[in-house]
C-alpha cells in the first residue's frame, strides 16, 4: 500500500506512550569522563569498533583544550581511556569525526573535520594507536567542514567519503573524495556534479533509497528559508557511480533551515525514510513511497514539533518491532517519539529519562553493554558526555546482524530483511553516518516484540550476493560474512579456516551455529563444509 494511502488511516488512531523502565545516565560510572566546550554547531561522539572485537568503542571531539576522547569497551559497557596512547593530535578546531576502514586492512580509521583548519585523516595501526596520513592521502581541506560521511559510491570495494562544507563566505564547496585504492584520494565532486555550490551544508548521508544496490546521496543545507529556496536540500540518485539530481522529482529537495539526515523505516514499508531537523518551523519526516518519491509525513506522524533540532536518530529503543525517533533539541528538552504503529506518536522522552534540556547536538546509538537493546550517547555544549543505558528493551526479544563485506569491514548498502514468527517484516541497511555528526554501531538491530523465532533472514550485499537463513533463533547476534567460510577474515579460504571452525565447534562457540537456529549440531558442521567447498564468489 502506498504511503499516501496509509497516512490518513494511521493518523486516525492516536497513541499514548506507555511508561516503561527508563534509560539511566551512567557515563561517569562506566569510565566516561569528558566535557564538551562550546561551539555554535556542536560536536561528535561516535560508536566505532576500533579493535574489531565485536563490541562498540567510543570516540569524541570537542573537549577542553582540544582534547579528544577515545575509550575501549570491555564488552559489557565499561570503558577504559585509550586517548593518552592514541597519538591523535589535539585541536580546539575539531568539530566532527567519521570512521571507516579506508585502507582495507581490517580496522576502522578516523577522519577529523576541522573548522577553518585542515582536516585530518588518521590511520588505525591497532591497539588504539593512530598515525596522521593526511598529506600522503592527498587530503587536508580547510573547510569549514561541518561533517563527513563514508560510503562506497562506485562499489569498487574501497570506501569513499563526502565532506559537507558550511560555505558561508563562498570560498569552498562540499567534497566527494574517491578512494584510489592506494592510500590516496581524489576529489570528484565537481566531476560528478555533487559539490552543492554556494550552499551551507551541514550533513550528508549515503543510503540506497530505491534498493537497487548503490547508495544515493542526500545533503542538508542551512538557511533555505532565507534565500527563497535558493539553497534546498539536495538528493542525488546513484546510477552505477554516476549521480543525477532528483530532489525536485522525488519530493525530497525541501527548503528549510536543515541540519540532520536521519535514515530509517518509520512506517515499516521496507523502504528508507528520511528525517530532517529544522528550527521552529518544524522538523520534516519524509516517508519513502517505494516508487522513487517521498511524502511529507510530519503532520500525520506528529514528529514535527521542535524548537531547534539537530541530530535525529531512528532506533527501536523498546524492541517492539517499530522504529522510534530520538531528536536533539538545542533550545528545549530532547524528544523521543515512541512508535507503536499508530499515529500521531507521543513524546516518551520524559518518561524514559532522556528529556535533557541542555544544548544537545549529536546522538549515536549502539548496544554498548551487550544485552540486546540500544543504548545512546549524546553531546551537549558545556556539559559532560551523556551515556544512556537502556532498560526498557530488555523486556522484548531481538535479533542483531553483524555483516562483513569482501574487504573485511561492513559494506555500506548491505541490506538485511527479516520475517519473524508474528508475520512482521522488517528491513535494515548498513549506513555509516546517519544522524548529525553521528555514527552508530554498524550492526543491524531488529526488535522482535514477543516473536518466538525468525522465519527468514536474508542478507544482501550491494553486488547481489546473498545469504539466507531460516528458522533463526531470537536474542542473538548473527555474524554474516560476504565469503561465509572465510572465518579467519584473511580474504582466502584454506585449511586455517577449517581448523578455526573446528575449534569453535568443539568449544560450543555461538558463531559456529552455522544455521543460526540456536542448536549446535551436525547440520552446522556440514553447512560449513558446503560453504568451504563453494569458495568465495
């Protein structure tokens, strides 16, 4: 059913956010001691698995005297300070960060956005140590960069990225850096027509809006109202690495004082919606109709009210199988729009303990403590970093899918679709930088409500490679590799993979449950052997 037809039906029934077990703010008790300074556009805090051990670590910029924050997660949500050993140069001009494995060596690197100073690319050398490789990479734009967003826009196996420039004085335009695969980058924004001239760009995000295997580019621009829509948000469709501006035709090229690009499936029609934050004129929720167009669902859903919105994140905080929406507000309490499928939704932020009234800018989510629900960090000017630990999601079932692509890292645009035992279908996508100055854990999370099992899980990589699992057990993390039997993640299938699986099988390790049905038996052993014999495509 088209979104236009469902808007009126769903808006007829109002929902009241039910009280539940609230989040608890536990930054200090879990080892996070970090206070932000003041910047008119806020700072970043990112969940990134820097050591690739399966749990989300944390990085932040904007601390006193230019100090960065870097913490290792012990797997249970307790953090240890790794900044002193990290070799990351401090700067009072860092305003944002974004992370990805640009050199395909198996661990995520860092790009730091500077405000009127050269940006910095840091290579991850392991053990939470980094090396500045900006000059060697051919980078070092002095912006002013508002944020950066990673993707693989041409699906060549190397991660590219876009830098959003808040171009107030007309001296710079946004950049799209193509990864040359040799440690260097080339700006192709002008060549591909995505530099967004004259704009005040706050954020870009790449996602596959039409589910055709390549990632589109959406950018938000500030001061759209002031110029009579001379600076609209831009939406570029990706056709095999070539971009076409479809902002007007799709209905997504809106004008407002835009900040955020949040991406999720709010109406559960298996297509990605877009949430754009705004000033007092109201936030905008663009619902994807699945036919190449968007409809403004802000009024019907009730998600418009705000004072000055910044980050907006889709997440199923209560695991009820509907994505909710958390919104940072610079001029009033943050919002948590509780979604149970009936619209208009209600604000549950106060009941859930996240209605902070400070100058909030950025928010990122992850299962920080490994208990199967989504926790959040939030940045706020002149205040400590906040870590909200989730307790409401513990009451319902869940499934999490961690994907690794051909290059050993999560591949942007990888999609997961599930059908649970209640007949509910859900969709998720690996998106690197959804949310203003944010980065969420690159694990696709599904709340399942009371579903006893998941009938089908289909993982699809952008090149069309798929893996299908049936009768999957709930409350587990599935690790899905592009090359399933390459369990050593070294890019080849050999005897070492066989012995690694054999050791895990004998030790009853969860990842050796090859069919993910919750039972370790001969079916798993022979399933692995079948994939081992099949090799890598």
